[in-house]
C-alpha cells in the first residue's frame, strides 16, 4: 500500500468526474485502495446499511430477486466507486474495522488499527470497493460484504459501543439524524405528526417526540403497514395511530383536520421511503408550522412549489443526516427504552 501526501480534507482528490465537484455529487470517484492519502482512514468493511429509499428502489427494480439485487449493487459500486444510487441519489453507511489511519490525522481522530467503527457519512460520497457480497438481508436493508472503504479527513464516524451489538448499532446510527433533529425541534405542548412512524427512523422519532412534547403535547403516528401500526400500538409512544396512505394528501389532511379540530400540526416529520408524500406533509401542518423532510425520497421541487400552490406558509427543513451529538442521542434511546430496544433486536439481530 502506497501512502500519498496532499489529500483534500473533503475528499475532492478522489473525484474522477466531473472535476471541480465534491465526492457526493460526483458521478465517479476513485476507490483505489492501493494508494491511500495521509489524511484518509482505510476500513475493512463488514456490513453496508443501505438507505431505505435506495434499497426500496433497488428491490423494486430487481423484482425482489436477491441475485439481481446483488448485480445492481455491484454495478453501482463498479461504475461509481461508491454506493450512490443514481435513481434516489442516496447511499447509506457501513460498519467495519480500521486498517490504517493517515499520519496527518491520527492524533485528531483518535483512531487506531483494530478499532471497530460505524461511518456517519453517506455511502453516496464514500469510496468503496466490494470484493464479495456474502449475504443480502433485504428485509432490513443490510448487505454483508468483504471489501474496503475510505473515510476522509472531515468524515464522521462513531466507535461501536460495547453494550450494543454491531448490527443493531448500525441500524439505528443509519438514521441518527432523525431522532436528534426531533429532539431539537419538538417543544412541550406541541402537536407532532410523524409520517412513517412505524418504520426504523419513525419509531425513534416517536420516542423523542413523546419525550419532548410532554403530557400537554400530542404525538400522532401515521403508518400504512399493519406491522408498523402494531409496533406503534405496542410501544405506546403515540397518542393516536392512524392507518393512512401518505401519497393521498387529501385523505391525510381530512384526518388531521378532524383530529385537531382544524388546528393542524405544529410539526410534521416525514420518515417514509416512497415518493409523492410531500403534499400530505404540507397540508397536515398549520400556517407558520414546520415540516421536517427526513425522507431521501423527497422531491424538494414538489415540496416548494406544492406549498406555494396551496397557499401554505410553512417552514420546510431538509433532513440533514448530521446533527451535533446525533450518535450519542440515538444510542442512548436504545439504553433508555427497553421495549424499543427489544423490538429492534428482534428485527436486526
């Protein structure tokens, strides 16, 4: 392995095309693991947790066939040098074992060879080489592999905790931005609507919303799947659980208008992994309320023009996957809520 000096802190030195952009919007980056820059971290990757919107799209394209899923994933990484779904634009994250830490950043990052970490930056910007796909767990959006990845100087990561198994930590850290933003956004006494509340990120958001809204607030969970509804009722984080199709904006509007006596929600959190749920999110929110689009299936053109079209004056927030302290907040949910952890362990372990 050759070491090279002079790497860009944001990873621009890995961009092949188009030149002049950063690794995330690039269509192709270098995943050459034989030449490592002195400000990079080389990791032996064990598991990819592919973004829910991305994996849903891949499964649909493959018709659920695991061999075709395998071919699509290998094709994306082979052509782009990263797991950057060209349809959804999203990626995911990984867990693995550190193999090399560049001498320029070793003191700053506090890592050494042998440390097990989870990446907290998207696979859509992470140089990745897959040598072999060992197992596809399509029901939980995870893929076991033999391969390697690079974290840049500015790349976020979390050391895997001793008290939470790796696959479980990976699953919740993949969506850590959502509950952390929920904790920041929800105020006592507010009415909060969570779309996709029965999913992986939605359940974490429901927990935090319940905690922050308090006894004077109201948390309304919207879910389409019977399994998700059962989970929400079992956990009891929501005051109301509604079975609604979030692509049907008028149905959602009517339900929340009736439930809130026309006041609507102070905050709507969108956690779904399908398209065309922007208008339901906007219509369920009151004027001067807030809509938090965590979903990577969101079209921000549809959201902006749609809100204008129905005369809704709402603040719309992009689902930044990074919030200061998001890893600690999300892992602590697993420690604070035995019932939620038990449910996640059934799914991810």
